[in-house]
């Protein structure tokens, strides 16, 4: 497959070419080289497994990774992320969330403890060299940010590096008090490649041209992007008397009028903190030209929902969809190859393209 290269110097670099977004071979390799080696947000522990001896089955990035996962909380309240596939004949073990004391495969009765350890199996008394370690359920790494849960199939970086960067800015917030609001959460189907959606998120360059309402409350001149290895942060400052964070003394941004912290975690997760709470956006690839974006809303201060940078999120999303789908159409042109990066406004996109090129070439 073609090798991709992004110059480290943004002043010289060109964007990924149109062919990158059009290729099924590239799309498939992104799945294996990047998504199968990433961390993914799966929900919060209070919603998934709120009590001891409970389980929650899910499919990780369904119709893309499609990996059956089971989140468990045992009697000692220890969380585990397990394969939801029986080690006997590959049957799905758990189909419904709820309270259980053991995991029992309904196909042939193989039983496991809630930490995934093999327990017993009917009619295997004469089997030699049994059980073996491979008869236990596979365990996946699981990490937390507050009460939010993240798992990885085979992650290429330590999640603590992400959590440390985020906590430096939002660690003062009582995340455990943020409440999931299903009425404000929804999915959007976007007719574009998933990476185009991320490209758009990773720069504030388009705000004055695409988002009139958002531009009215954000100070575009002071909009900044900070880059880290697998995370970047866009800081939105308030233009006037809009809602801002009440930052404690000693905070890195104390004295600044921060209206929003926009965190992006490689490759497809966005954590948007506003004075009212948190909007999580998970970008879920479906095909080379179709993406599902899940908006999950956690509210902390309901009185601030309709003001500032965190207001009108649905309108902002629709505006983003329009331009993202326009880029998807434009990249089919025979006469477009690649573009250049704005050194002042597209550092986040350059960072993203550099990571994509690095890992797809492996």
C-alpha cells in the first residue's frame, strides 16, 4: 500500500491526499492499525454497572470493530472488561445487563467467575490438560476518568497520559456529580469519511465562516490549540459576558475567561467541557463515506445550558455536517489532490494527519 508522509514542519506540510479518504484498503487498515489499538469510551460506571455483581454487555464500535465486550462488577466492586465470547464454542455469553453472580454460557453450560476466570464445565471430566489459561475469558485493559470508563483491545499508549492532561484542566470539576441526560443525547448520521469529521473538529479556523452563533460568543482572536502526543486541546475564550468556568486559584488558566475546553483523544473521541457540564462526541466509522456520531450529554449546572459556547449544540452540529459532507463530495474530484495547513489555525489537523500517517504506515 502507498506510504503516507506528513512533513513535521507545518509551514511546509501538505494534508493527506484525497486518495486516503477514498480507499477501501486504507479504511480497512485504519481499523486494524489504529482503532483496534486505541482506547474507546464506553460509558460511565453508574449507568453500566451501578451495583455489585452486575454485568453490562456491549459491542465495541458495532459494524466496524464489532468486538463483543462484557463489563462486570464483582462482589468486591472490582470492574473488569472481558470478552463476551465463550471459550468453548464461541457463543455470546451475556445478552442482557443486570445482576448476576456468575457468567454461564447458555449453549453448553460453561461457567466463569465475574473476573473472567474459568469455573467449571459439564462433561469435560475426561478432557486432558484442561482447563488451560486460554479457557479463561480474555481480559481487556479498563481505565477510568472520574466515573467514565475506557477500554482498549490492544492500546498503543498508556491511558494515564490522556487522563493526566485532561485532569490538569478539568480535575477541579466534580465529574461524579455530572448526570447523564438521555433527552439531550442523540446520534447523527453523517455522509462522510470519519476522518473528515475529525479534521473539521480539530480546527477553529472555520468558526467565523460556518458558526455565526458560536462566533458571537467566542473570542476567535485568542482561540488556541495545545498539542500533546495522543491528545490535543482547543481552548475557547469568551468574547464578552458569556458563561465561563469559575476556575480555582492555582489553576493553570486562573484569571482567564475560559468558555470551553475541547479535548480530542486519538483517534475519534471528543470531550467538550462547558460551564453547564460535558458533551462527549464519539465518531463511529461505518464505511468510507458514512459515519455515526454519538453526542452524549452530562449535565452539571442545568441553569447554564442555554448560554455561552455550549448552547445550540444541535445547530452547530448541523452546520458542521453540511461542510463535512461538502468536503466528502469534493474529495471525489479528479482535480483535487491535497492542500496545505494554516500554520496558525490548523495545528490540530496537522497533528491528526501526522498520527494517521505514522500508524497506517506500520
